[in-house]
């Protein structure tokens, strides 16, 4: 009975992370399955890949692979350094990225690409052009 209480106290402060492996998107299993990490695992890690699948697809289409897990902050940081410039998120080439965070279930969201930045940039440029045009009158 005393041993059970001790284990409960130790794990009460353990981090909780979402976990999944080889999922094609950040839905279903990747946002519905979480685990309590081991005591030495202080980081939620997300590994995102953009590559051709292991099966045949027309036009050699690429898809995302999402992996989420518990890890140590030092391991996650070393994976980020190792990948380095390969984390480009270009649609036309294979890439992989690691995201690290500390906090219960902090790895809910993932960055699959940068496609959302183009509309924001176009809106910004258009807004500036309109302001400048009205200012010159």
C-alpha cells in the first residue's frame, strides 16, 4: 500500500503528451490519444514528415506523416539540430521537422506547411497599397 502511494506521488507530476505514429494528418488518433510520460521525459515531441508514401500513388504525390511522443528535451533538441536545414516545409521536396514543447498536451497542434502565409502576405501588401493610394490624394 505504501509503494502504491509513492508511485502515485511521483507520477502525479509527470507530463502528459499526445501520441501517434505514422498518421497521415493531425486528426483522429493524433489528437485523441494521450499518455502520461515517464519521469525523465519532460518534453512532448512531434515529428512531421512530407514524403512519398511507401505505396504507389499517381503522379508520385507526397503526403504528411505525423508522429507524436514523449521524450527528453535534450533528445528533441538534438533531433532538431540533426535535421537542421532539411526542415524547409517546401511542397516540392521531401522534408522533416521536429517540434518540442513542455506542458501537458502541448503537442495538440502541428505545423504541416507554410501555405497559410501566402494569403496573409497578399492581404498585407494589398492593404498597404490601398492606404498609400488613399494617402497620396
